[in-house]
C-alpha cells in the first residue's frame, strides 16, 4: 500500500507516483474524459491525502478499475478498459511529454476483441470547424478568449452485453482544427499479453509505433503497397487508422489518406464486412479533404458512405459545413444546419459557430446577428440544451455571443473597406446590435474607427466616437487624432474642432499631432478667407486658435493680412500687422507685401513708403510681388524715375520681371489718367519680349478711351484679336462709346460680335453660411471696428 502524493503536472492534471497511474482532475462533472498516459478519473481534493487501494474486476472482457481510500477523496470512476491488465505510467512520462521528448497516447486493448463496431472515442472536432484565415480569425481563440478548446477531448463508451461498443465522438468546441491545436499523436502503443486473462481468453503481445507506421504509409503509392506494409501488423484497432488519416490531413496528404481508405474498403470485402471503414474513418477522411482543400474528393467519399449505408452524424455535418465554407459556398453550409434539424440530430456548439462563420463569409452581419438572437431565444425557452448532452450551454451561449460580436465587427469592417458606400448599413447594424444587447466593446469600436478612411465615412466615425465617449471613461488619443483628420478630409472642420475641444475638456491631452491636425484645418479655413476676402472671418479664426491654446504662425497671420488686402481694408490690415508683431511673430516678405498692397489700395502712399523702408532696414529681402506693389505706388505718384529704378534693381538682383509687373504699371497709369505713359510702357514691354495678356490690353484700351484716343484704342482691340486674345465686353463697349463720343470713324463690323458678359461665380449659400457660423461672423458687410482686431481671451470668454 502506498501513500498517494499528487503533484501538479500538465494543465489541470494531478499525478500519482509509480506504481500508480497519473490522473486528471476534471473541473466539471459534466466533462467527458479521454484515457491518456494511464487511467483518468475525476478527483476533488478536500483537506488531506490518504491511502488508496485499487482493485479490478472484469465484465464482458473489459477490466473495471475501482479504488477505495480516504473519504476526503472523491473518486468518480466508471470508465472501462478493453484490456486485461493496466500498465501504470510514471510521472516521468508527463515530464518528457511537456518537454516535447515524447507525445505518446497509450491505447491498450485486446486486438482480437476489436471489430468495426468496437471503437474507442475519437476527437472529431479536428474536422468540424474552420478558421477564417483571410481575416486572421481563429474561431477557437475568439470564442474562448485565446484558450485552446481543442484540448477538451471527450470520451463516452457504453458497452453492450455482447461486447460491442457505441462511442460518441468528441468535438473540440469551436476549434478550427483540433489536430492542429492539440497535435496529432502518432505514437500509440498497442499492448496485450500472451497470458490468459482473468476472463480466460488467450491474448498476444503486440506493439505498434504508429508514428513510424504513418511515415511508412506515406510512401505507399497503391493499395498493394499498403497491403505489403500492413500484412505483418495483424488486426489493428480502427482508432489507429483514424489517427493516421488525421495525421495525413495535417500534412495535407490527400493521396496517402485515400490509398489507405481504399485498402480498408478492400479489406472489408475480403473479411466479409468484419473489418472496414466506419463512421469515424469517413469523418477523418472528410477532414483530410477539408485540410488539403481537395474538395472534388468530397462527393466521392459521400457516395462511398451511402453505399456502405453509413448515416451522417453531427460531426459529419460539421465537417461538410466547414468544407462548403472553404469552397465559398456558405449558403450550402447553412443548408447543412437545416438538414441536421430535419434528420432529428442535435446541433453541437461547433454547428452553430460554423453557421456564424458562414454568415461572415457571406458578409451578412444582419444575418449573423439575427441567427444568434434566434439561438438565444430558443435557449432561454428551453428549446436548446434541455437534454443532458454533456454540454455546458450557458458557457457556450457566452462564447457564441462573443463570436457573433466578432463576426459583426468584421463584416462592418469589410463594408467600410469596400468600394461601395455602406455607411448607412454600418450604422444600422450598430443600432441593431445595441437593441440585441450585444454592443461592440471599446476596442472593437476603436478598430472600426480606424477602418474609416474615406470622406463618406464621416457619419460612421462620428457615431463611433460618440459611442466611445458616452460609454467609456477612456479613449485612445490616436483614435481622436484620426477622427480629427477624417473630419477635415470630409470638410467637416467644425466637427473636427469639437473633437479637439473634447480633448481639451475631457482628455486625453492633445499631442503634437493633434496640434498639427487642427492647425492644418484652421489653415484650410484661413485660406478660404484669404481667397474670398472675408477678413472678419479670418480674424475670428485667429481668435479661436488662440482661445484653444494654438499659437498662430506667420502662415496664419499672412492669410488674414491677405484677406484684408483683398477686401481693401487698409486699417484692418495695419491693426493685424501690429497684433502679429505684438504676439512675437516675425513678419515675412509675404506679410510686408500684403500690408503694402492694402496701403496701396487705400492710397496711403507715404505710409507704404515707410513700411518699405522698414522692411529694407530689418533686412527682409523683397520679392517680385513687393517690387510690383512699389512700382504701382510710384506710378500712382507719377514718379517714373523710381519706377525705372525698381525695374533696374529687379534685373540686378536676378528677379524675373513678368507681365504682372508691367500690368501694375499700366493699370496705375490708366487709373490716374496717364494714357501716354501707359502706351509707352506697353512698347517697353514689347521690347523686353514680354507678351501682353488680356489685362494689359483692357487696361490700355481703358486709358486711351478715357483720354479721347478712340482710334488708338480701336487699333489695340484689333491687335488683341489678331493675337488670339478674347477681351471682355467692357473693352468692346469702351471702344464703341469712345468712337461715338469723339466722332471717330471705325468699322464696327470688324470688331465682331459683342463678347458675352462674364458670369459671376455663384457662391453656394449653404457652404458660405457654414463658414460664417464657424467663424461667428455676419454674412453682411459692416464698417470696420477696431475692437474686432484687439482680441483678448477674456473678451472671448465674456
């Protein structure tokens, strides 16, 4: 008698030192168990360890092991062994297996007592599910939170009076491939002894290295080759062949599996049906079809099953569902589930998970959600799990719920990355999931936000962002930045500003990327203000930037200055320039150019000259635009010597003189009634090989017409037509009116038809209204108020 000292080993197992066997402690009485490295039983430990006595008796050729010992141990034994003696395994075997040195499952049985109906329980879950490899989804991990459910191998074997056995097949719940997660254990050792057992039968010792046998069988090319290999092996249990076939599946050896299968078919004929493939063999072969992806062989295997009169079980249907899903025929996979019900079978958890996977392949998130809701309702009403089938359906319900959420999330993600605009479909599915009580978690919502990349996704990302803010205390800063970016891309700048304000008020604290993104959005708006000349809008945007802790740079200040210049708001431009300097921002040549332009339009020439001198003093090098403004100012003053000096200085500095500079000079002459000077600069322009454009001719025609020189204006109009330029209707009218006013004789027909009036670009009222609302300015023009420029944060808050 030995004192048992259990100690922890692999997983939740406990071990007993030699000469006793190792055993597994089962966490639930509903678990089904598989013999592995000795005998297995359930043990619940209470307070102490005591002595245990083991004895065995025989019934129908099977030994029944029973143990008695300390009452503090609760042994739930009752499994059967089809062999005459038990060889106990020491704990060293577990250690070696953990280290990968050995991986043996010792299956001990009498070879002369095993026929086609006597098969130990098999783990068929290997072929009953399929992982969504295209999306990187492992059903097992998704349903169990990463726990390998393939290790939950079940065995139930009932023995009839005549020695035949009926075993239920084990299904690794939601495992994409139990063989892959648990590993195919090739090295089975078939042991018996020659001594007469207690039941008086003669037995022989046979040891088979299954791994070596499987390796040898892989080299077989024909059924005869298999016969040569197995002729000296005797009658091996069908479980050995099932294990070998599963190994072929793992290695994608379809041909080897089929050759062994057809050898078994031939042996069935030779033995008059006493030996041949049974249901489990067929299921294993179908598993090889799935794993090797040689789907054309499926119909052949099913036809052989029909000829042998073997009916499908749930595992068969699960395997067929997995094959159809792999073939891209998800609809047929769902048909298999309906056939399970029609044939009076009870679907397993794998069946339901395969159905959800089929909906995933069809990208039917609504179908997956409705399927789960229907399953949940049937379970609550007792339609599922009312029979004691050994499944913990409450736990399976939780796993299916998690899997449904995952499927719906992936379908929505696929919708978003497709070319179609499926934003409304995503929003509807999100709402339906809420109504079903299985909303997406924060992690999935954030991942869904990252899938939003197009402008039409802004409604989805806005909804996703709102859900995270309302339901959770935290949100990723990177997600917030992504939302700000997409809102700007969709031209929803006001929404982007709201997100940024949430970062300031609720957190997380904005980072440099946040500042850069929101500043870029402000620059887009300021550029629009500059282009449209809405200077008040630009001022308010600058104020908002400072209120949100954003420091405007020279680019932002220059946009407002140029808006003031375009609107000819001289006083506003001066105040903005001063405020820019007061805020510590150094003016650039663009800043000076915008201010000079505003002063020139306001005819504040002396102030403009002082600004020019200051710019030169602080060593800001003028560009072509600044020189052009100064040329225009000197022209307006009639100081053509300074204009010549400007032109010479530009040439000396290597600044290209373009038609823009000459147009500024000619325009200044035209506005100040100096048509002769304008005509002279026109000829100098031609001498410099600078081609005039429409503006050049129109301004010169205006100057000549107003100065009583209609004939010269007429000649310039005809010259422009000859150069292929299309002048405005205003130039045409000036020529005609000047000729009539001064009595000049011209050929009006040679002028051609009057040009059409240029259509003004119509502003989109809705867009403009949104711009005004964001900047908090009025759409109507009103006199300049200095207080609008002198902004402080306290004023904004008040």
